C-alpha cells in the first residue's frame, strides 16, 4: 500500500511543474483527514515540499476544500437562478426540517453537513442536490426523506 | 427537428463513452486525417471554418492558434471544462456522453499547434463526468492513439472564477485562481508562461467535425458569421428543459416553444436570459432574435455560454437580481476594487429595495454603482455582476420603483423564488460553524 507521501510524489510527476499537484494533493489530504486540519496541511506541505501556509492560502480559495470540520456526509442543494425558479427553496426547507438544522450546519451526531451551493451544472434537471458529490436531479420536497434515509442508511 | 447534430450525434443510440462504439461511428478518423496534414493546414481549416469559441466570448479559435509562437518547443493545449455559469450544463453532457470526441479534438488541436501536452481542467463538482472522461483518456492511451502527446485531466475544487481563462491557468499551476492582468494573452504567455491554446469543451469537440465534414459542408450549417451548431442548455420556467443541439441562428422562439414545449401552467414569459446568468435579460418582444453571437449582441445581450433561462411572470425581478448579485459577490476573487467592493454594494442596495427600506435615491445609487463597475475590473466577472442588475433595472424599472413606493415587495411570498437562500447567507444564521461530537 502506498503512503500519502508516495501518492503525492506520483501526482507531482504528472505535471511539468510540481506546483500543479497542490490541488490534487489537498484533495487527497482532505479525503484522508476528513477536512484540512492543521495536521493535514502540514502533511500535505511536507509531501509537496512547500509550507503549510502556502497550502492553506490555496485551500481557502476553493469551496470544496474544508478548513473546518464537516460531517461525514455532505448534502448540498443548488439555489442558483434555474433551480430557484423550479422551487429550490422548498427543497432547502424540507432538508432543514428533516435534518433539524439550518443550511450551513451539521447534524448533532456529526454525520451530515447540509449547505446551499451555487449552480452545479444540472439546471435543466432542477432542483439539483449533490450527496457526497453524486448528483440527484429533479428533486422535490417529497423526495427529501428518501434521500436523507439513504444517506443515514450507509452512514 | 431534422437538424444536423454534430456534437451529440448518435449519443441517444449508443454508449459513445466506449472506445469501440465511438470507433464504430467513424471516431478517431479525423485524427488520422489530421496526422496526414501539416499543422499549418489544420490551423487554416479551423480558421476557414470560422469556428468561434463556445465558452463565452465567441473569439475565433483559428485566430488564437495563429498567435502562438510555433517555434517555441514547449506549448500547451488547455481545455476549459470548468463550466460554472448558472444556466450552463452543456459541457457536462458532452463529457459524460461523448468524451472521446473531446479527446479527439484535443489531439488534433495539439497537432495543430505542435504541442505535446494537453490539460483538461474539469470543475471539481463533476465527479461522475471526471470518472467517465478519465477512463476514456486511459482507453485512448492504451489504444496507442496519443502518439507523442500526453493528456491529463485535472480537477478543480469549486470556484466559478476558475472558468475565466487566466484564473484557470493560475489554478492549474496550483495557486489561488485569481485572474492575471492581460496582455500578455495565453497564446503568448499562458500555462507556465508558455504559449497556450485554451478553449472551451464544445469548441474543441467541434474540431473533429470540421475535418469530418470538410470546411465547406461545415460552413453550410448555422449562419455565415457563426457556422456550426451549439448545444443550448434550456432551463427555468419551460415545459421541456434540457440540452438541445441546434444550428446557430435558430430563433429564440423556436428553442423555447418548438423544442422546449413553451411555458407550463399557462403562464406568460417575463424575460429570457439568453447566455447564462451573467448576460443582460431579453423581453418577450425579442423572441424572434436568432441565437447567434452577432444577432444576440444586436439585441443588447450576449451569446455567452448558450444557456437560455426562461423566467415567467410569477418572479419578482428584484429578488432575481438580488440572487444573481449574491452569486457574483460570492465568486468575486477580491483582487480588484470595483468588483470586490461593487458586488457587495449591489447586494446591500438590492436587499434594501427588496425589503422595502429604499428611497428613490437608492435606485439612482444602484445605477451609479453599476456604471462605476462596468469596464473597470481586471476580468469580466466585474461586468458579469453588473449585467443582470442593470438590465433588470432598466427593463423592469416600474417594478423596482413599486418596491420603493409601496415600501414592500409587491410579490412578497407569492414570487416564484421568494425567500431563496444563497451560500453567502449561511453566515447570517450561524456566525461560526460548530460541529458537535
Ligand atoms: C468569470 C468568468 C467565467 C468564465 N467561465 C467559463 C467557463 O466556465 N467555461 C468556459 O469555457 N469559459 C468560461 N469563461 C470564458 C473564458 O475566459 C474563455 O473566454 C474561454 O475559455 C475561451 O474558450 P473559447 O474561445 O473556446 O470559448 C469565463 C469567463 C469569465 C470572465
Ligand atoms: S473583476 Fe472580480 S473576479 Fe475579476 S479579478 Fe477583479 S475581483 Fe477578481
Ligand atoms: S442552477 Fe441549479 S444546477 Fe444550475
């Protein structure tokens, strides 16, 4: 089994300049640590051959990289214009009710982080919901309990 | 409709993500043809076909290629697959259903500019499409189709601004995705400061079709100033939303009514956003506008990313402007002042108007903020933030005024998008994210 360090070296070899491996390395570190904790940033920086501060400065720029702890599962509802026009707010509210939280929060058991996101590129199949990066399309409030159940089921 | 499908042809009958299926319909034959031609002849073909960029600006691909210093031994091809413009979902469909067409286009483009490395920058959220594309890349590599070219699929991590080409290059270099001052433009100083051909997914995917049909046949599709097809992403209040590949120049009315099935629930159209949320809105009297770059510009908007969003009469335009403004505020990279400060001002003023707390002077202030932002930013995002707000204000002025006069939103909870939350709203109900356990 290859170590995190070895995997990052393989990533670096894919590019003309090792610096390009920064984002894939951060993604790997996040997968390993759950979020980009100080430890994760240190490990990433060490494998890349740069500083934790540089890694942190890059990570803060991107919505999919988390510098705060998040739930084991991520549920994201798009509320940009086309989804909004299709009734995305009702889907947001159905999740808030089902999960007992507000958008941006994590369930009490640390399992699910729920948030609104900008356009996911599925606007013709609104409302679009991403569960751990897999898309559910044509989501209506009625479908929310089933989605939450499935997330909890494989929790 | 009997329209010539190019990019999405055969995708309904076959699984073109499989290499043998793609080859069965003549796939990779254009690449073989390209390898018999001189690079200069390939650039000439792309130029003669008047292939205009499908990513937003409509710049001719051939002209970009001709700016590249052919003598430089290190050059790159970069594919912009960051597709994040609200309303756009065509590149996702192309990559998910016809990935080899994109790869074939990459390899032909690499030969045209004599590059040996291709990077496809795909937005981080497109996990499924990344997997399909990456597998197709490995299959094509294993089938020895690459020759002396390498293709790397690079995932983004969630930032709209990384679709802006210079920000994309910064991001691909492993940095924060902040736009670069230009000139120099990418064909001169691009990825790792080397000459770089950067194009949208659909632009590159059209290249094999030009060789397959020949320039003359290709030019017969669409209109003379914009030949070919575009995959239109139709969304919003329309009966049959989806991606539809149509010749450029197809009338807007035909897309919405003949193809899209019209407006459901017997509602009326209030506005049409023809190119993604960043372009000025059109009104129902403009439904006969042909969907090509020059015609839409003549109508006062932009072709953008061919993402057509239909808005019916249940929607409050102040709410719509506010939601759009929150998106651009969230996505501003913060590098230059007019955009960083201006997007914030737009959100604050529109909030005040929507909540019924505005006075007449606020509408003038809103206009003034828009005009102070336009054309003063480092990249086009600063303008993109203005177009929805200024165009809704200009075309629906009465509705904005009504908010001020009545001290309340005339639609209120009846608006189709009432209460819609944006990601930047999250901090308002919980100042710090706390994770228990
Ligand atoms: C804020 C912003 C976002 C953009 N997003 C995208 C995008 O997601 N995809 C894309 O192809 N072009 C996007 N563009 C346009 C690119 O900067 C560039 O024009 C395009 O990649 C060139 O390719 P083309 O000539 O083939 O269209 C964006 C531009 C701006 C200013
Ligand atoms: S216009 Fe906005 S997004 Fe573009 S460089 Fe300036 S601050 Fe960044
Ligand atoms: S607006 Fe929701 S996916 Fe595009």
